[in-house]
C-alpha cells in the first residue's frame, strides 16, 4: 500500500499551481489585451522599439489568413535555421563532442519536431547533436514554439471580444510572449534549478577517473537554462537523452516538484486568462474543472498501477518487490512524485519523462496515451486551451441540437462554419496517427509477429505511441529494444505527422476565432445555455472523454488492451 | 482597413437577436508582404541573439556565483585533486570491496545516453532480472534481494540506492575488507540522505560518495 504521507507533496504542488493560476491568468490576460501590466515601466519602451524594428504596431490587427501567414513565416524561418545548423553542425560553432552532421532526413525530423513544440528526438543527444545546435538552434525553437502557441490561444479567445473580423497581430503577440512570459519566467526558473544542483557552465565535458579504473566522460553545459524553458514552454526536450530522468537534469525530489509546477503554470492559468479576457464571471471554471477531473483521475490510475508488484517476477525467489516499481525508474523520487511528474508532463503535452515509459505497466501507458488523445487536459501552452475551447464549441453545438435551440456561446452564435473547423481539428488527430501507423505496420517497418502476442503488442503500442506523441506534439517516447525509429521511414513520416498535427489545428483555431470575431455580441436570451455552471462542467468533461474514447477505441484495443488482457 | 463600426450593443439598447455577421466580406491584410518578410527576419535575428546567446550566458554568469558546485556538475575529487566523478552520475564500482551501484544498460558509459529496460510483461524482463541477480551474487545464495538493486534504472546512471539495497551488500564488503559488519552498518547509516521534509522524496544513499568515503577506511 502507498504511504499516504507521500501524497502530501504532490497535493501541495498541484495546489500551489492552482493557487497561482488566477493571478497569473489575470497577468496573461493583460499581456494579450495590451492592458497595463506589471513590468510596463521597463518593457513597454523596449517593445515599442522592437515593433519599430519589425515595422509593425499593436494597432495593426490581422485577419486569420494573414495571422497564419505571419505564423508560418516565423516558424519556417526558425525551421530553416535549425535544419541548416543540424545538417552542418560538425563545422558550425560549439561542437565539443565532435557530433557528425545529421542526415537530411534526421535533420528534417528534428527541425520539424522542435518547431512544432513536440521535441521528439530520433538521436542520442550525447553523441549526435552538438552543444551549439542545442543551445543556439534548438533553444530558439524552445522559445518560438510556445510563443506561437500562446499567440494562437490568445488570438482565438479574441474572437469572443472583437467584432471587426480580426484576431490580433502575430508579431506583437510573439514579442509579448517572449518579453512578458517566457524569458522572465524561464530566467528565474533556470536560477532556481541551478540552486537545486542542475549544471550551468560552458565547460562542456569533464573527464572523470572512476575508482575501478578507466575514464568516464561527464557531459555538462548550460543545462539549467535549457531545461527551464523546455519545461515552461511545454516543449519537453532534454539536454541529455535521458531527459528529466537524468540525475544531472533533475537532481532531487525537490527539483522534480519544481518541474511539475513550472510545466503546469501556463496551461493551468490559461482558462483563467480566458475568463479575464472575455470579462465574464465564472466562465473559466468549466475548463479548470474538466482539466482537474481528468488530470487527477489519470494521476491516481498511474500511481495505483505502478504501485502493483509485477506478477511476471513472482516466481523469482528472494526478489523483494517493495517501494514501487524500480525498472526504468530512479531511486530519488517517491512513486507518487515520479508518477505525477510523468502524467503532468504528458497531459500538458510537455513530453519530458522522469521514468522510462517503455518499462511501466500497460495500464499506465494507456493513461498516458489518453492524455495525448485529448491534447487539451490541459495540453500545451496556448494550443492546449485552444483545443479545449474547440471541444467546448462542439459540446455546446451538440447540446443545442439536443434541446432544440440555436447554440450560442458568450453571446456569439455557433454555426456550421465553426463546427466544421472544430471537427477538422479533432479528426485530423486520429487521421494523422492512424494513416502512418497502418502504413508502418503493413509495410513491415516494425517487427510484429503473431506468435508472440506479448512482445508484439508491446511493439504495436510503441509505434502507436510514437505517432500519437508526434501528432499531439507531445514528444514523449515509448521505446522498446526491438523497435528502431531512427530510420528514414520514421524520420520522414514522423516529421509530416508533427507538421500536420501542429498547423492544421492551429489554422482551425484561428478560423474559429475569426468567425466569432465577425459577429456582434448578442445579449443572453431565455434559451441561452448557462456555461458558467457545474452542469456544463460535468457535461463538458463527459463530452470530452466520450468523444475521445470513440475516436481512438479501435487503436487502443489493438495495442495497450491486448497487452493488458 | 476596416475599423470596428459602432454596433447597437455599444449604444445601450438591447441588440436585435440576428445571426448575420457584423463584418461582411473579406477583411484586408494589415501588412504588405515586404513588411512580413522584414518582421520575420528581424524577429528571428533578435530571438537568436537573446535566447541562444544572451540568456544562457547571463544565467551561467550568475550560476557560477550562486552555486558553483552544482553549476559545475557536482564533481567529487580524490584527495590528490583528480576528478573521481559526479555525485549525480553513477559509475562502475564492481570491485568486491566496494558498494555496488544499480545495473546500467549502457555500462555507465555516458556517451551512449540511455536505453529502455524490457516492459513489465516482456519475457526478457525475467531473464534480465535473473542475470542481474546472478551478477550481484544472489542467484545461488537465495537471500532476499531488494528489487532496486537488481533492476536497470531509467537514466542508466542513477547514482542512488535505497538504504536496504546498500545494507544488503554489507556481508560481501565485510568479507573483502578489514571492516566489521557493525562498523559498516554504522558507516552506511551515517550516509543515508534523509528527505528534506518527511513527505518530500525518499531516504537514499549516494553510492559513489559512500565508496569515496570508504576508500581511506580500507587503505586504498
């Protein structure tokens, strides 16, 4: 049985994030509506200077089409920069480990992975990517991709408060995301991680001389500054290939708790930012409620199934299975701490891991998969909340049809046009998982052998997990010894899946925001659904769970369920 | 450029409940293509300078002042000043007179990154666990062995062990050194790192630090 005392700290850290959320959400709302905010004295003049350099101004507001063009230009520019750096890294600055150039398909996969906020890697960090490629190229994407996500989330919400058919200025949104949110918090977060023992140095390698002889290479670098933005920006990349399992990146239980907090901060604050932006009381609670219900159930399930002893090892006399499940886990985290980090990381679409997902129980793997299916409980910075808003739009539309009223939300009518875009975003997710998945399995890209159901369903789950993680822009990986994803096939299909999984929903969110922004706000009538209510919270939660389960049931049955049964 | 027209909602009287949009037709773009290209290039250039260079350099400068030990990798030294390793990275300590680390899928070779152990229902897990039990000397002894001692860690360089998994090694270490089991038990107990707060983290022993402290006691 779990020692209940060991749950106190995760309750405390989740409570702390939730307590900070209304205040931080209010701050985010000020940032994205250009209202007076903390830091204006210093930052406002700097931002004005940057806008002048860029040739834009907060007064210039874009329609969705133009917003998307600006977004794609900035993302493509960063993508090209990364591709060039990875493809040429052996001759570019800062290559202390002598990493060779990436092949074009690996560079294609890596650049696409980082710019889409996925950070799924098909290489070993310690030998296949240079320190400069991480710090200069990859780290650019660690900032630009969450800034893009936050901008999209804000643009979509503006649909409810505007009537001029525009959703905002992408450049202004990105600049303010960087100056007001990502850079200052990542900076403070990095210093806190340094205090907790994470390396931060420009001495890249240290040669150690172990007691029993030989040598051991210790890789160091500006790890804390990298890891801080990686978690805050829901990116999830690791300086080390072991990511947040690595004792250097995540040295103690305390740094692990800090990681949980910083991953949750922006996603859990987004509903509050929404409530402040639309200036209506209580509208954030259905979203907060849905997120909390799904997240807490997921954490509880993960803990329970990780706590169970492994029956496959019961025959080994003398083996004492206590204190959690050690295979692929680390000693320094208690089981609830490790589980909570892992679930929060996957559910917030960070994708960093602090245990090896391939080694956990099938039920726990299924719990993680479910978070990537919804992408919105709470999901990544900005886009996760955008996804949840799309679920709400659909839920209200369906609910309106059931009671026979014209569906409207916050005084804006929901019509076929918004529903079509929302459905496209939702359906593109299973489509971009299942199509490459079928191609990979039928095309023999992964060893599936009908005679060994156990190992085969494990490989099956690994491929499913891979494409799900890529389509959800998550980045966590369930690797198995028999499944090698560093092949041209998985590099190219994976990159395409990530690009579709990122930009199709983003365009849908912008279009839905724009359609709302073209409508006038109607006063509430007698038939209007009251969305700031407990009933709607439960309805939204059930709607999200049922729709997600129906969309993905066939897939789940073949992989994880076969493993469980 | 369409400016927001003053709608009926703003005038105070209730707006008619109509569905037609406030804005009809195509809203023109706010920027020309050349402005877009310029904005993109300048934004990326500034971002690279700030996020790729200024940010890590400033954090490093401060880090080297506020926590130089941690910022430089928590290095541990031999008395003569050479680097023995990092308190945060396990290394191969499989000499009979030392306490052993958890098994590593990469043989503690940090250049290999890490690897994934077999899944819970994978038949390979039984064989792997059996071979670790044999390697750690518990296959024939039939003594009870904590799972933490004979299972691959996630990072492949987990430097810590649970106190039980260290204490269980004492008979072997005692046999191969001139120290008594009672002395070694006291020595290990003195090296148990307690949780910061009763409910944060777990009690553990950093095996590399333990072994480095053991060396002078056994005259090596």
